[in-house]
């Protein structure tokens, strides 16, 4: 019995798709809308990691897990539930809580992913970055640019905690990760805060958040930004804009005016008591760390309550607004420089 034209066409389609699969080819006409949606659809979801849960686990890790070669860093990485088990806070950003016990040194190494450290608790610790011993105190930002040697030393009798932020998922997606251990366990003893002395008092350390020009490929030559300076700049801005719900500063490369690292932007936001910030959305992912205060954020319709020490994520293009009853200081890490450099950065208010 002869096959009807419709049946013949169906058989041809089935045969075509079977042969395409066998050749590892994909028909665009079937997947175009998945590849090219009308707006970004990140897999990461709005999420908050609470200090009340994370810090005790960090204390337990300090007691149970040694820091040495083979276990170079004691870090609790933030895993976004939307990423299917990947140890990333968002599709382009790694975030984590690094825990260093009394008298410990985390050994020296370097890698192509760039990293920042935002200090949460403790003192008496320094990060040695390419021979520059950068002292670390709460609220300080320390940079470890891509392929710079770095190790961490706790000279105190207390535990130390800080937020680690890296562009690791982005560099991994580019197939460009390299890693190398330092020949010795740690870098030789060196001068403390050399880069800070070079740029002491420079007003170019700060810029208006989200308006700093995209950086060149060179990272900031200033490796540490002090909380006292950051807080003073926020206080100055708040006095000039008393009706604003939020004032912000971007940490800037004093040599170029751009972001502190080619792939990562860092900023600090001070929320005024009792005022809701306007909702905005922008391309790119952000991790926010609550340095002082308590409040909540509404991210893509999800309410995230937060308090001091908590960390939360705002995925790309998710509308976000923030509120604090008594005022708060929020540190933010984002991938904005990459999107700016590629002409992919967008930002808009949300009614």
C-alpha cells in the first residue's frame, strides 16, 4: 500500500531529526526561542544566606578542617538553589565566607580568576598580595587581582571571617582558568600596606556608583580600601542628599577611574532609615553583604529579610528595592565591568 503524502513527510522529518541528533547538530527553528528570549532569564534565583546559620558552620569548620597544602582555603561557598548544585552564588559570580583560625596561615597561590575580600569580623589578619602585606579590619576591601600571589595570615588569638568574591564562573565559562602554587608555603615577610601608603588620601579611590567608566585590563594598583574612608565618603554624600533613600559609592581604580578589577565592580550603599529605595533592574548579577543594620529587599517579587552578616544575591534583570527601618550599610559585588565593556549593560527604573 502506497504511503500518503502526509505520512511520507512525517517519516522524512523523523528521519531528518534522528540523523541530526546522530551528527550532533541542532535545528535552530526548534530551539530559537530558548536561545533568544525577550529578556535575560538567569537560572540563579533571589536568595539569602543567613549569618546566624553560616557563622556557626564556619566555627565548626575551623575546629574540624585544617588549612594546609591540599586544603588551601577554608571557605564556605554560596550555592544558589537555582543552579542545580553548582557551587556558585550566581551564574557569573562566586561568593563565600572564608574562615581563618588563630595563628593560621592559608598558603600562597595564584589563579586567573580575580578575587576581592570584604572583611566582616576580627582583626590581626593580613593578606599578602604580591609581597604587599595588607592589614584587614572589618569593613575593609582587599583586592587580589588575577594571577597575583596571595596568602592569608592570622596573627591574633581569634577567628577571622571575611566575604570572598570571585569571577570564577565567568573565567570558567571562558575556559581560561589557570592555577599555581607558590614555591614556598607563604611569601617572604614584607612591608605592610605599601600600596595604601602610595595612594593615601587620594580622592580618586571612590566614584559615583554605576557611573564609573569601564576599566582597562589593568587592575587597581591600590590593594586595600579602608572602611573609615568609605564610611566618611558615604556620610559626606548623605549630608548633601538628605532626602535620598540611598547613597552609594563605587570603589575606583585611582589610576583610571574605572572598576577595581577588570571583571568585578565593588560598591557600598548606605540606606536611610525608613525610606524605600526606588526599584531598579539591570543586566548582570550582584551579591550583597550586609555590613551594618537590618531590613529587607524585594527582588523579582521575592522578599528577602536580612540582618548584619547576611549575604544575598540579585540575579540579572531582576527588579530590586531595599528598605531598612534604622538604616543599613550594604557592600555589593557585581560583574558590571564586563557587561559595560561588551556593550551589554542596561539599567532602568521599575514602576
